[in-house]
């Protein structure tokens, strides 16, 4: 029995008799490992690729805080008939009462300008008279009367006779004003206003008159004195 040889197992005999099976198995295993390695390498490369650079940001201009629909818009000034676009003067009235017509163009002439009206006469008037006279002088008076309802100031201008000299002047029974002599004209201005309906005398003493008691001129607020 010991000298008899047992037959080898069939699996070992099959592998030994077929070496190409081992080679094919190894090749398949290597291909699988290679595929796995390539897949792992590609996944790493995809994970390490940096993202593309973004374009630089652009600063936008500041927009107005108010709504565009509410922004003020400068509208052209409407052209008024009869006016130049560069002038804003009102139309010149014509003698007929209406505005000047633009049909005449640049040659049109404005209507006549009315002259200013003189101021109304003062309610304060004066009356001249001689109170006392002698050979070489006299005392005269201008009686001032206010016809207005309220108080009014007044000014007397007197031109004495030629060659005479003013010795003194005063307001009788009232506060004194201011007197001056300039270029042969005596001017007296009231110190206080004359009450409405009241009267007050301005008196003056003239010397070296040669017997002449009539002044060359006498006015009260520009109105000639009565009594001359």
C-alpha cells in the first residue's frame, strides 16, 4: 500500500496544465486596477482645477435719490407776442390804450411818455403886510394860515428890497423855527407844524430900505403871498 502513489488532485492538475488561465486572470486584475487608478486621478484633477476668474467689478454712477419722474425739468420760457425772446420788458402802451403792436418790427416807436404831474398846492398860505415903517426901515409880517384838517409844516421865502439888511425875524406866539439868508433870499422854516385851521404870524425887521417896504418876492411852500 505504501508503495502505491495517489493521484494528484484535479484542480491543481488543471491549473498546471492551463497556464494561460492564470495569465488572463492577472491581466484582467491589472486592467481593473489601472481603470480604478485613472478614475481616481481624474477625480483629483477635477477637484483641484481652480475656478475661472471673474471679470473685475465696474463702479456704477450714483443715481439721484429722487424718482426720475419727479426730477425738475427746465422748460423753455413761452414767448410773449410783441417781445424779443431775450427781453422780459412789458409791452409799451400806445396812445390808443393797447399794447404796442409787433407788426412794425424794430422800427416801431413807443408812444409819448406823459409828463409828471405837479404836486397839489400846499394848504398853508400867507398874506403879506407892513406893521410899522420909518425912514430907513420897517417891520413886516407874513400871516400863515392852514386850510387843512391836520397839522402841516411850512416854509416862507422872502426877497427883501434891494440894498436892505435883515436885522431879525421871529414867529409871534409860537415855537421858533430856523432862518437863513442866502444869495439875497430870506428863508424861514417852521419849528413845529401849524395845526389845521390855525394861523400864526411870521415877522421880520428890515433896515436900510430907503423907504421901500415892498419885497421883490414872497412865497409860502412855493405859492405867492397875497397882499403884495
